[in-house]
C-alpha cells in the first residue's frame, strides 16, 4: 500500500455517447475488458463498447450525481492508482453522501477503501484547535472524494459511498474483478 505516494491521484472518466475526445484520455469498456487510451482512432471494439471520457476530477461532482436524490446521473469510472484498478459505478446507483467539514480536515480514507458504520474516516480540527474524530455514518466503498472550495476558512469534503455490490472493479486491460478495490 502506497499511502505516502504524493504523486498518485485518482482519475475520473464519465460515460459519453458522442465521443469527441480532443486531447482527453478515454476509457473503453469492451465486454469484460477495460482499456485506457490516449488515441481512440486505432481502437476496434470486439462488441458493443462503452466510452468514458476523462474529466477534471475536482469538477466532476455535479456531473455524476444528483445531490438531492443521491443517485448517479451518468455512469462513471474512477481509476484508483494505489490499487491499480478501475471502479465502475452505473447510472441509477444510490450513493451515500458524507460531508466532512471543520477548520481543518484530515481524511483517513481514500477512493477504493471499504468502510463500515462507525469507522474513523477523518480527524477534524475545530476553531478552538481541538481534535475531533469523524466516524462513518455509512457502509460501502468510497467511490469519489471532492474538496469543496468554501468562501470561509473551513475545509469541506464530500465523500461518495456506494454499496459494495454496486461497484465493479476492473484491472486495466484485464479481466473483470467484481470485488471492491480493497487490499
């Protein structure tokens, strides 16, 4: 596990019917294989392939989820480099939305982690400089984490959690793996 690898960042790919990739990377889900491509022109799918365009990770929250209904609007894939896997979350999947906020927030989890109710997921520093433990109100796999820019001096994170059975994990260019991305 490479928790200290500061140069590993997740990537998000959102399903699009009209594929105009420009300079963006594309993930192709072709049957049970998942392939990340830079140039899609030379790709010939085996069957009915699905295409996911890379988006700016921090800006994807409003594209992928209806925050009021807590439902995925567009199917998306998150590449989790520390596990070397891609997680597919389908449109219509219900998600738990966890907001973690405080003067300073230190997350103890990241994408691909399996969490259970009452697990420690963050440490919050209050305005009085007191440390508080934030515990999970949900069970499942963390599929996306976004830091919200707040006009105040508070840290605000949104953590999206899907039930373990709603997440399909794939090895890049390999076979389907239906387990969560947990080590």
